[in-house]
């Protein structure tokens, strides 16, 4: 059964890939910088079409997992981007008490929590956002329920977007082995020790995981996140259109 499902997913991905014309592929030749610029334009073009064909993120629900000390911009701005794309967004935390962000060198604004972890079911969500903030990520990685929540998304191949210190949770979840990702630079040894490949890039997408390094990367992070979530929406929609007799 799992082999048949994997074959079906591969067929869906191949069909979706064909919706991105070959003319969008980066051309060969030129300097490394020129090739990277062409590749970036191709990725952006593909993401834009995935977003358009998926009708934004309407009808999808995403969780943001955070607690006190979250980096304020790394929660608020991705949340706003998802809402602008038509998605429903729920903030999940250790309990139902409002949580307060960290901005610059002091405490920032508070945000209401929609669900505590005891009531949050990963199967209700189409993807997960993990904002950074040293205090937030360090507290969350010590919560067994939070780690199981993160594992549930990665194990079912739902998209996850993590920025700054948030990959600490991925390390604690033992889910970075064999993946390429980025983060706040102080996490690189932890990631490498856990079997991941750490790179110093603005944004990195590896399968269903997108990561970035710091608040300055948020524009690229949001763009990659929305593109990944939209591609997953199209893939899910295509998968539901395949009946049991359609899978060899």
C-alpha cells in the first residue's frame, strides 16, 4: 500500500512539474552569480504559478508554534503573509495564555493564543510555521508535546517553515538527518551534529522544509513559505482526485 501511495505521489509531482515550462529553467553558462540569478528567477516564477493555480491558500489552515520570547517580526510577518494569501492561521502554545514577543533588545507586543498544545491536533493543519527567538525556541525544545507536534508534520510530509533559532526544534525532533537547511549561525554545529547540512543562505528549501537565518531574511522566507505551501496545496488537491483504481 505504501509503495502504491509513493508511486501515486511521484506521478502527481511529475504532472505538476510539467506545469512549469522548460523556458523557466536556468540557462547554462555565465558566472556563478549569473547562474544563481537565473535559478532564482526560475524558482520565483514557478512559485508564482503554483500560488496562482492553487488560488492562493484559501481553505487551508496553518499553525504557528511559539511561546514567550518569540522574535516578534518572525511571527507577525509570516502570519500576516499567510492571512493575506487567504489562509486561516492559528497560534499554538504551551497553554492558552497570551504570549509576548521579543523585539530588538527588549520585550515587544503580546499576541493571543488560539490553542494550547493539549488541544492542538496536527492532522487539522496543512502546514506549520516555527518562528525564532532564542527564549522561544529554547523553551519549546524542552516541551515533549511540542516536539511530537513538530514530528507529526515532518513525518506526514506536511510543509514546515522554520526561521532563525527555530531549527533547534527540528534538531530535538531528530528530523534534520540528510536535510540541507539554514538557521541562525550559532545553530550550525547542532545541525551538523544531528546529520544535517548547514549552509549560510538567505533561504533554503529541502523537500517540505523551508528555512531562513534571521529577521533580515523574512521577505525571502515569506515568499518561499507561501510558494511551498501553495505547491503542497496543489499536490494535495491532485492526490484527492486520484481514485483507488487509478493507482497501479
